[in-house]
C-alpha cells in the first residue's frame, strides 16, 4: 500500500506534478547536454589545432 502511494506520488511529480520538477529536470538535461557539447567541441578543436600545427 505504502509503495503504491509512493510510486503514484513519484509518477505524479514526474509527469503531472508541479512545474518546478519539470523545470529542474529540464535544467539538468540542458546542463548535461551543454557539458557534453563543450567536451566534444573542446576535443575536436584541440585535434584540429594539433593537425594544423603538425602540417
């Protein structure tokens, strides 16, 4: 009984709950995405820099 109520509350908080949860999840996803893109661009730029120095 308690687990069902907790699960229901968790689902409601994720999907139909207050927008604060949605905003927090969106911010976390955006932060991770920005971090991944920054690492990717940093590595690719460093690789391009090394290649241009080498040749």
